[in-house]
C-alpha cells in the first residue's frame, strides 16, 4: 500500500513562495523515516533539515510539489476578495494526490475543521483514496514530517535565490527583523516592493502607513 504525506512551507511568510509538497512511500518503508530521525521540520535546525532531506530523497519515494508565487498567493486572499489560502492549498493538495496516486493520504490541515478540508480535497479527485486530515499531522505521522522537511528545504533554497537578486531579506517572515528592514527600505527608497513580496499582507499595510506618517512629518 502506498501512503502519502502532504505539508506546506511558507504559508505565513510575507516574502517568497508557498511550497505545498507531497511524498509517497510504500507503507513498509515508513519505519525507515522514523529510524533516520524524521520529525516535524519546525523542531529541526536548518543543517539537520538539509541532511534529512537528502536522506529522504535517497529512499524509494516519489515527490511532487506545487510552488505558488507571491502574486498568486495574494490573488487567493479573502481580504482581496479571493477564495482563501485554504482553497489554494486544497487545490495544490488535490494536484499532488492526482500525480502521486497513493492509497492513503495524510494531510496537515490548514483548516480549523479538518473534516471539511478533507472533503474539499476529495471533491477535486478523480478517485477515492483514504484521506486522513489532522492538525499537527507533521508531529504524528513520519510521512507528513518528511514532506514538511523537504518543503521547508525547497523554500529555503527559493529564499536564498531571491537574496542573491535583492540582497539579504531574511527568512521572509514578518517576525524576522531583516525581512521587515528589507521591505521598509524598498518602500522608503522606491515607494514599492518587488514582485517576491506578498502585497496583500497586513504587514505591508502597516509599513506603508509608517512610511506615509514619516512623509507627513517631513
């Protein structure tokens, strides 16, 4: 039986892509993930994530990812009259499942109601796998943890490439001082932000207001 884990990286960031990724593996090989120390990527250092990512990809696994750029994420925002980020992730999850064709799918639910999210994903499929959708699934199922690790590494690579173009922009999250400094500098110097920034985020509204207040004082 083939099982699949799906998780994302970058949902809450203000810079860079959202990466939704799935990994499928034969059920009998799942214990190998536990043996190598696979667990929720948020509990691991960058170095350990990268090492585990390489080990995971050397196993007999299949990987499929959906990388969504900043503009597309903005298009789905409810505050911009979009359908919602949950809808975006559900679309990505359905695409992953259609391509990997697992018998069982474990999904880390972005929805406050996991059953509702599972039904949303199933409605878009052309077959009926068993879908297990739970909060914190990446801490309960090694196959989801593996997906979270690979997704995080892929996103880190994307952020590193953006930094080569724009300079150090931090992790891309609003909690990162470097990220906020980068966006503030762009707004102050050019009055706008580059395409890698999610313009629909409230973080941008706040920084724009700060810039406006500064201009008024001048």
